[in-house]
C-alpha cells in the first residue's frame, strides 16, 4: 500500500533538506536518519575528489559487471537496512534524505519499482547560494559564485524534471513556507503520502533523538523553526554579485516565482 512507500527527499545543498528530514523523523510512523552517501559514492558525485579512483563506485568496476547491476544491488541492500532500522525504531516506513536525491531520483524510482514518494525541497536560489557562501562547502560545491549558482540550477532543474515524470507521487515543499507556517506547508505532503500531521514533527527539531550524522551542523543549535534567513541574499550580496546571480539563475528564479 502507498502509505508504506518509502519517501525520497531531495533538494540542493543549503535549501532546507536537513530541517525537513528532522520534521519527517519526528513523525511516529517515519524513520528518516541523517544522510547516507550511497549514491554519491557509487556515482562519484563528489567535487574535485582526490580519492575518486578509490571510491567504491570506481573500484567495483573491476568485477566487470554493468553499472546498473552493481548499483541496483547495493541500493537494494541499503533498502533492506532501512527496513530493519525502521522496524527497530518502531516505525512502519522509512525515508532517505540527501541533496543528491535531486539528481538520483530516477534510480531510486527504478530500484523501488515506482513505489515511492519524491519530495523536493526548494528555497530561493539566491538565498541558497548565500547560505553556501557562509558554510564554505568547498568539498561539495564550487568555490566561485558562478559555479555555486550553476550547481543550484543543476540540482533544482534535475529535481523538477523528475517531478514532471512522477505526477501523483511527488511534491515540492518551499523552504519559505515550511519555516513560515510549518503545519500548513506540510499538510499537502502528508496528504500525498497518507499520513496525518503530528505536533511532535515541528517541536524541538534539535532533539538528540533525531540522531547525529552528515547534515547541517547548525541544526543542533536551533530548538525551534525560524524564518530569519529568508531574503538574506539582499544584504549578503553586492550589486556585482547580484548581476552574476541573475545571469546564472535569473530565468530559474522567474520560473519558480521568486523575487530578484
């Protein structure tokens, strides 16, 4: 039944995926741990990776098997581990949160036989870039402003492309709506996946029960959901920076209906 289907959460880095995964994990029926970098390792989706040749996805090619065979088998193993972990946590379904799921949703879809829900977290692209600049994510995103902007565009456009192909099994959650009125923003998603809103989902998002792992480290300092970062790009970027951002992201910002 679809109310047991896995939930795959994607979005660009610094777009609010960590907040959303903790909200999901706060539901009594959903197990959503910190990021597990299976696909990023298998597909070599690291930036300027000096260890690319030694990653599992590169070294396993020595078996001589087609990529879809070994990628699928490792993904099936992760799925089984998720099922075991969810049961151990007393929950009946699981969710995987990774920014890279915006790029890899089609593979999840194939492996799970179409029995999944895909949730894309979208934040104003300019605010996303501003947050990247603050976090100094040199291992995950390009150093330069244009590179960061193109990175954002790639992730958002990839996620939107999958959503177009997965009508009825996918949804967009806007970061601005999520932090502005969490319950209202969550209702359409919960209706889609067949769950009811629970107040515990948005209470104490920094609780140790959510686990610690690969995710935004700032989340551990915030007990409550806050909208303080909305529109930060207006003050964070110079006129010259805004020109660069508009050149790279202006059309996407227009498409998404954001201010620029």
